[in-house]
């Protein structure tokens, strides 16, 4: 059936789809408008095959039923659905790729909280399994602005939990186990025999799935296939509201795991995942590994996994991510690409075989096995390093810093700022950039300042306005960006970095080492002074 509608304001996709409060998506016609605009923007779905699933957050099942009816009404031939409307984001990417699907829809707001009063999201992934590029997301937004109708079959709901084939208005719905294909893929990439032997020695791990989608995946892989002790995976049951947890794997929100890993009788290894399974946090007994350091360590040791025996062909990092991986790439004699924030910017590099490993400071790491970041993949890579070297996490980090020096790094998030205030801060700094080099701020001399722009080396696409950068004497840097992943107000992200070559100064407190850089930014921008905040809301 065709239903008349009109454009709804505010449906521009961000760096990873459209995210809004759940009740916004639940409003009559809101989800339908965005999905129809997505279908229209990709040239329709008549005769096409789509993958559908998500992280199981509140409203996912209802949204899946709606999308199935819309896909049928728009002429889709088949939808491959994760059982219960479940699919982690990396598993969805893999399923799109192995099934030859034309694309997929992922229902998730990633690391944002879930529930009726929290967040929901819808993201379209292309046939390569990766997030839609900017040209497609802009086409989706344009379609939302001219929409006059949406199409939706007037048929009963189907049983989302029944494996096998069902039909919706003539369209085939294939409901599959959401875990099996992904777990099988991991077994082809890593030496599961070596990992089983590691756990057989009494090696203890704590994998915190934060009541989000990776729970069933982690139980299958770590406890069933690798023989880790039962209970190694905690908060393993995905819940619509994540059990009240904020499923963001960082020291602030994964504080239970942090306390355990930094406390007495800590396990040998700890890790946490986010809502949709594409992010990871890694810890060892008594040590937290920053995402930027984790990326660098994985680049240094990638060849230890069978699938990457020749090491990385190249690496890529988002611009705000620290330069630690750059030094590894230089030592390996491989290319290192600096891209804007957003995993979609890695897609062309991966498809062109220019890189094997990619990473973001926002706890995202992945390889060319899929076209998304992949939290459990990163955990398995870390366990591979520990199994093959016989070292602890702390020893791996100490050896890495001794070889490459240490990049002290932290991200400070100022959340839910008034949008006008945050934009004014950025505009004021932007206007001053050209005049800043040569001047000092809070005692630090500014050597360079600019606004990052990226030219894709594969297709020549230019992406401007990607963040303001301040470079200081002494190998220090600060980056400021407004985030595109929140659902209310504005989040100002401040990234601080300072490099120490060693051998002295490699074991200092991170925030103390970065305090001069933070003070320089405050002197230039006045985030705390203008907002009235005493400091950032989240420090990672």
C-alpha cells in the first residue's frame, strides 16, 4: 500500500546513520519516512537482496517488522534477517559480503544507551558491507526532503524467532542464526588451537558484553570454542535497555570491569564491547590500553595471526587518533593513511587493498575481513599476541613503548552543550587559526594550526571541515570536533596528544603529561570558562 506523507525535519544521517531518541523513531511515519528515503536514494530495492538486524535495543523488533513490510512493498526479492532481529554490526557486514546482498539495514545507536527514553538508530550499509559513503547519505537526506509517500505492505507480523524461510507479501524472509557465520569467520582468521591452549593453562579473562549484542557471540567463541571458563563472559544477555548500562566500552562507563582489572586478584586479560559489537576496550592486569596504543600494537604484531602472516599491507587511522600507529607503519615500511572520523572513510582504502588494518580512537579497530570495525576481532587479535609471545598485556605495552616511544593520549568529551554555544566556540577558533602559528598559549608555542580536509586517494572525493588541529612545539597536538553521534545538544570532543621518545618518561600519568596541552586549549577556546563546566563529562 502507498501512504501519503510529507518531509520530516532533521533526518540527515550522521557519521553512522540516523540516531534520535527512541520515541522520535516511534512517532507515526518517522521510521517509515527514513526507510523509504533510503530505498529511494539507492535506486529502489526492487529485485534486490537485503540484510537486516541490529543490537536488540528497545523498539528493534517493531522496527524490523516495519522494514520487512516496506521492503516487500518496494519489491525486494529477499531479506536475510538475524534471528530475533539480532546481528552485531560486524556480523551484519560479513553476512552482506558472503551472501552477495545488495546492502543492509542495521538497527542500532551503537554505544548510546537504549530504552524508551534513550536512543535508537538506523544505518544503511552498502554491498561491500561497509557504511554508506557520504554521497549516499547525502542522497538519503535529499530524499527525506522531497518525500510524498511511503510504501508498506498491509500484512500481519511474522515470527522473527523462527529459523528458516517465511514470506511477506511475496518477498522471501530468510531468518538465520546471527552468530554462526561470524564465529566461523573468526576461526578462519585466528589460530584457535593456540588460543585453546592459552586458556587451558589457567589463563583468566573477563569479557564484559555490557548486556549488549556481543554476549551470544562472546559466549560461543570464548567459552564454547576456546574453552574459557564458564562465566568468563559477563553481562552476556542482550537486553532492550542494556540492563540500565551505558554500553560504551570506555573507562567511565565500563567502570565495573576497570575496577576489577585494576584491583587485587585481577584476571590476566579484560575486554568490553559496545551496544552493536563494533567497539572494544582492552585491559591487562593493572593496566588500561588506550585505543590508539592498541591500534599501534596490533599493527606491530598482526603477522602473529594466520590470516595476516605477511603483516599489514598498509594501515589507516582517523585524524583524531594518535600518531602512535604512524611510527609502527614507518618502521614496517608501509603506508599510513589519515582519514576523517567515520568508518566509512576506510571503505575505499580497504576495497582497493591499500590497507589491512584500520582504527579509531573511539575504541574501534578492524581489518579487511569485513568493512566495519570489529570489537571481538580486536580481542581475539590481542589474545593471539599474548598466546604467541607468552607476555602479559603490561609486558607487551612496555616493550612497544621501549621500541617506538610513547604517545600520551586522551579524549575529553563535553556532552550536551547548547548547540549554539558549541558552534560558536568552534567558529571563534576557526577564525583565529591562520594567525596562531608562532604564538604561545599557556606557555606552549603553537607551531601550526589548520582545519583538516581529506582527499580520498582512491576516488578523489574531498571531505572538508573535519576538525580543527593545533600543533605545539615538543611533539604535542590538540584536535577539536563536534560529534555526530549524539542525540541531544552538542558534544564537543577534545583530543590531546604528546609524544615522548624515551627511554625516560615512558611510565608517567597520562593526564598529568597532557595537562599543559589541555591548559593551552582552554586558554585559546575557553570551553570550561564559557560553559561553566569544571571539566569534561567523559575522559578516555
